[in-house]
């Protein structure tokens, strides 16, 4: 069976630019869409949002739907509880969006920050098989 040719999407030529702008701190798909329009992109805002979600490896619901105004950073959408646990445990590589969510979580609560420290220390003790350090 012959391999299917790769489908070229309208945003493919702008992919590197979008990720660079995201990493520079532009978190508004609407603002990014406007920038792309000035570069000749004729697609929709929702296409930019879908492309970002796919490229960043996050659910579409994690990205804001509308711009919050010039210069304002959109509020992060709250992640699912299970996703928060994985972020706090540091079990996977983080996307820039996940790093922002984790930073916001740790800055918002000293209790969450301390709980994370304790869990990571416990994991080091148990994972390193250092039973002597567990006593007392």
C-alpha cells in the first residue's frame, strides 16, 4: 500500500513564527491571527487556535477564545485536576503553557508549593531506596 502524501495545512508556513511568538510571551490566538493576516494568512482565528493547541500538545479548551485587549495577557484556563497532579509531580516534559500554569499554581499558594516540595522529597527518598533517611 502506498504511503499517503503529507497534507499541507494553510498554517504550516507560519508554524515556526507562531511558536516563536508564543515563546516570546504572546498568548493570544487573536493577536497572533492578526499578525498572520498582515503576513498574508487568509484563514480564521479558530484555525490559529487549533494549530496552536496541536503544536503545543494542549487541549483546545486550554487556549483563550478571544483577546483580552492590547497588551493584556489572557487568563489561563484551569486545567483538569489530574493534569494538575502531573504538573505538580513533574512527571512529564512541560510545554510553555504548562510551565505557565505550574508557575501560577506555585505562586498562588504557599501550601501548594510546600506540598510539592514534600512530595518530590518523598519521591527521592523512596525512589532512591534510602530507607535510613525515612526513619525519624
